[in-house]
């Protein structure tokens, strides 16, 4: 469910999105002429890449809010889970290891059981690869290589949905930023799932002026939006906000994602309404191996 919502909102401006009310501003930068819109937006587009693909080069910790079903069949915010995530050689799917629940670390026995299951899964995967025919291997490698290209196509499709307007200045962590508003263009028919969902949203983007990097996004659904073949619907007013930060190596990656709002989803033979306030946090980024302290 949470993954479906993430995918639905991820394409708003070409990277993962999420938190709720518009972020509080750090302060207003001194009034100055806004940069040339066309040149500024083009430079920003050049920096848009899939955070999901770049994240696969790192180990990090991911704290997520789970979704629960109460005894009355109503969905809502549940446990807070902390995962250790690290690259998985030979695949685009990383290792995810639950290490704490609601702030309480898992026992050594629980961790060993998870490791045992991960090892079994890897052994089964290696056996499948060993039995793989040359044709199947070629097809698999082609699909893996097409991943980044597909992501770029999705970004272009989503960007084509919106009109972007430079509307003001702000300061983010002491750095001058340009505030950009976005709204869907009338009559545009996107060809990707992300684009079709994105056209129901409007909002604001904060872009660092010198770096041309998106650091904050806030989006709000203008009407009800259905996705996952109609099994999930978010209602008008549902909000998504995202923040990103720069790592020591210069790359920009997600810092926090949040969803806030109401909707309904098909679960257990019935449609269930939900009220969500889901926050995902990403921290302790390191290239390659497991994060320190994991």
C-alpha cells in the first residue's frame, strides 16, 4: 500500500516525493531579479535523475511508517520500522533488513533469522542464474540496462504534464533558492502511469539557485486520484512533500518523504477508507557496504 502511494507520487518532478504541510521557510532572501526562467529550468532538468537508481549505490538506513488495519477494518498509520538497506550485487533490488520496531532494536535471534532467510533467498537466486539459458540471460541483462532509460522517459513524461513558473525567492539552509510553482497543462495526455497520476497535482518546488538542485517539493491533489488498477484512491487535498540533501561526495539523495491525507483501498474483499500520515526517512548513507552501527 505505502509502496503504491510512493510510486504514484514519485513522478511529480522526476524523483521520490512525500511529507505534508508546506515546509516552513528558513527566511526570505533579499529581493533580486529572478533568473531567466527558460535557462534556469533547463539547467535544473539536467540535474534530475532517478533517486531510486542512485540510492542503489549506497547503504543507508530507512525509517518507514507502516500501515495497519484496526479491528473495525479501517486502515491507518501503524508501527515505525527501521531498516538497514544495502546494495545487492547483480540485481537492482537491495537487501532490506529490519533492525528496530517503534524504537526498540530487534533481538539477536530475530536478526539471525532474517539473515538466514536472506541467505536462502540469495542461494535460490544464484541457482536460478546458474540454470539460466543464454537467451534468458541476455533478456535479463537487457531489462536491467533499460531501467535507467525508462526512468528518464518517465521523468520527461511527467515534466511534460506541467507548466512551471518562477514565482519568488527563499533561503534554504542559508543557500539562496528559487521558488517554482507547477500546475498541469490543459489537454496534455501523458503516456506513463506516473504522468497520468501527476497531472492531478499542483504545488511548489524549491530549487537552489547556484546548484540547480531540487531540495524541497510540496504537491497537493486537485481532485480524487485512482491508481493500481482502481484498487487505491486518494482523495482531493491529499498532500505529498519531499526533501533532499547533499552527501559528502556531492550527490543529492532523498532525506525525508511524507504522505498526508485520506483515501480508500481494496483490502480483504472490501474497500477500506484510510487516514494516513506516513513519514519515510533516509539517513546514514555510505557507498557500498553496510552502514556504521547497523
